[in-house]
C-alpha cells in the first residue's frame, strides 16, 4: 500500500523550530495523511494500567511498533490479549508528542485469523443492540428464593459439575432441573435454543442458567447464535448467562438478564445461601419472641389496671339507683319552673301582638294616593315624549330630499351612479341620469359652462 504525504502547513518553512513545534507538526501530518487501517502482529510488553488503558507493542519478524488502546475502546474488545497472541488491530497512526514516539492508537482489536467470525459477532451485536435487546430497562432481577432452578448445558460439561456443586453447597433445599444440550458443534446452537424454549413452555423453574466452560471463540460460537439470543431475550424466565471465563463475552451474555463471569458465579447469583436464609429466619424468630414478650407484658399491665377499676355488681346497681332518683327530682323541678315562665311570656306576647296589628285603612288611603301620583306622572311623560316626537318629525321632513325635488330641483348622477356636484367634472357627450320628484330621464351633455363664484 502506498501512502502519499502532502505537507501544506508552513511550519516546516520556518528557520528554527522548537522540539515541541516539530513533534506537533509531525503528529498533525501523520493524523491527516494516514487513514484508519488494520495492522496484524504479535502482542508483546502488554500492560493494563490502573486507568483501564492498554499499552503494548505490536511486532512481527522484522519490525515493532508501540500501541495504546484507551479504556472506552478496550472494554468493547471482549478479551484481554496476552503476550504472544496474534491479533489484528484497527488503529490510527499518531505521535506521542511528549517523547516523539511513533505509535498506533487502537480503536478495535480481534484475534488474528478470526476476522470473519469477529466481524459477524460485531454485526449481530450492533443489530440486536439497535433493537433494544441489550437495554437495561428490559432486564429482570432473578427470583431471590426460587422454587426450582433450571440449567441449560451439556451433561458432560465441567461447567455442570461446577454449577451443581455450588448449588448443593449454597442452597441444597432448591431442586435443580437440567435441560441437556450440546454446547459445541454444528447443531449446538439449535439445541440450546430449543431447550430454553422447553424450559419456558414447562414453566417449572423460576431461574434459568445458561452455562459453559471457557474456550476459544470457535468453541464459544454457539452462544453467538442469533436465534439463541432472541430466544433468551424473549424468555419469560429470568436467564443468568455464565459462559467461558471472566474475559469471554458472547451475544448471549448481552441479552441475558444477568451476566455472570463464570458458571460457578452464575450458580451463586441464582440463589441466596441457605446459611444466610437460616440466619434471617433465626433473627426473625428472635424478633418475634421479643415482640410477643412485649405484648404479654403490656397485656398483663392492662389487666392489672382493669382489675383495680372493677366494682361488684351490687355496688354498681346501688350507684345507678341513687343517680336515677336524683335525675327524677331534677326532671320534675325542671318541668315546673319553665312552665310558669312560658305562660307569662305567652301573655306578654299576646298583648304586644294586639298593639302591633296593622292599620289597613291608612294603608289603603296611602296606596290610592300613590296610584293617583303615578297616573299623573305617566300622563306628563307621554305629553313630553309626544312633543319631542312632533319636533323631530318636522326636522326630518325639512331634510327630506324628496321635498327639495318637489320644489323643482333635480339630482344629476354620472355613469358610475355618483352625484355630480361640479359641472367642471363633466365632458361633452357624457350621459347623465336626472332624478326629479317624479321619475328620471337620461340626458347627454351638449355644452359645459362653468359659473364663477365670488
């Protein structure tokens, strides 16, 4: 591959450059002139910094180049390279200006010779991510106390033994149902997909483990199958995926509800340890005993207070009889005194009513007087309104154009219907409409004479 370099910056034409200026100009030249490209080589001097960035050297039999891969890019690789690994790196050429070191800034990495598989992995990952199958919102928490746990894996896999050992140690009381399927081979993906569907159809477990031990990308490829990924995403049972080692990532890891770094870790995430449950039950039992003891103590105190307030039925009846007799005397006295007060008040009210009876004769005379005044006021108002109406009618008749026409005048209108007020606006031959008191005539202008005004 031939790469052309075009120097357009005039920095190189200066007489004297500082080292920093030189390195900056060379760095800009490299970044602008060399495109993003793939480089194959062997990893050596690999270092993973505390920040998460990767620093390593990429070499072959004749040359070596330093490379850096920042944490945001390294987290998406799916594995951690080891010295001696053959890899393919997609990188930009840059210059570390502080030391003037030529280096590659890696954007992506895959194992050498597995480019097609890795590209297929990235394409499927991007497609499913675009559909939202990796979104955290759709993931569910596995049941804290499952009634049964299902395991989808091979009956001969070491991962199954690890899972069963972990479950027997942590939660021996939880039944385990195995849905056997090969984890490697031509039909492994289809069998795994079918077993996940079977577990959902039978609905006999609350949590489903999809597990396999570690291996190369080819060994784990069944867990990158699209149909398996979609079946896991559609599962009504929460799925914990524990495939490979901690650095291995598959499509099934991304779509599962929980991703475990190893099969054993998947088993540990699937249930609460029995010892922890026993401790919880023990604490709850102790709290229940303490609460029951407090309630018994409180009830005993209430019983003592109630016993101190108890009296015999005979005493209670005697007290009630005395109280009833007192109430009877009070009732009799209360009836006699108000009766006398009410009688006196009724007499006073009767006398007051007699004095306050209305004088209908005087009211009738006042009503007649007001009626007469109303009639006189109405008559004066009508006479005043009639005089105003007559005056307004006379004024209206005085301004009536018909009266003016009746005295011998006429109204001239032009062809557009507008009234002609100035003879100077007319031209010879122009047709006019003349309106008289009775009827109209059409006339043509034969001559225009203007009359001057003083």
